[in-house]
């Protein structure tokens, strides 16, 4: 099941209708802020995992 379209399962992506969002940019700013926060958290997690691998490698 698609996370972006939970109601759509196993269909050809080309046949799925596209919904156009029409809203002023300021109304959608929270979406941009959420995406930026998610990217930041992902980067922090990746750096933490790389640091853990570095420590493990140094201990060997």
C-alpha cells in the first residue's frame, strides 16, 4: 500500500489521477517546515549511525 496514497493499492502510477493543490504559499509553509525538520532529523540519525560505525571500527 502506498504511503502517499493509502487508498490506492497495486495500480499503475500512470493511471492514478493527480490532485492539484491550490492554496497560497503561506498556507503551505507548515508543509515545507515539516519537510525541513524531517530532513534535519534524518541527517542527525545518519551522522549518529556513522559515528557508531566509526567507534566500532576503531575498537577492532
